[in-house]
C-alpha cells in the first residue's frame, strides 16, 4: 500500500525506495519487484515516446533546412491576391510574408503585434519556440 502511494504520487525515485528499504531487515526484493517493474516499464514507455518526438523534430528540422536552402537559392513569387485579415482583394501598399500570407498595410498594422511576424503564423511559431 505504501509503495502504491509512492508510485501514484511520485513521492520517491526508485533508487530512493530501494535505498530506504535496504535498511529494513524484513524487506526483500520480492516486496518491491512489481513496483520496480511497473516504474521501469513506465520510464521505458516515456523514453520511447520521447524518441519518437525527437525523430519527428529531426524530420521537421530537415524539411525547414531544405525550405531555407531553397529560399536562399531561388526567387519567391508572392501570389496571394486576398488579404489574410479582411479577405478583400489586395492592393498597394501591402505586406507579404514567406509563409504565403499577405495583408493590406493598414490591416497588418492593426492586426499584428510585431512588425516582423506574420499575424496568422505567430501563435503557432510561438508554440514551437517555447
């Protein structure tokens, strides 16, 4: 029961549990065996999930590197015809971003928190950076 509460609330690390029980003459490895197997199994699953996330980040980073390489080596034609804020036809002056979004200058100034970031992409970019 004590081990269940330690496991449930994460009160001690497995090493602390083994260290604490090693000083108890009646405690045997059989007492903590199931606890250790569950704990190590959960840690193994968490590490596997982390490996998958890391691999996804690597793949995403490689795609971004390729996109940056392409942008540095070629020209980019802005083809947005509607303002991403008001959805009206774009006219000059307008502001365009490499993500493909375009804004009337007055819409961009009223819609954007930053002069450097696309207002539509900024929330997602902020999540990635955090």
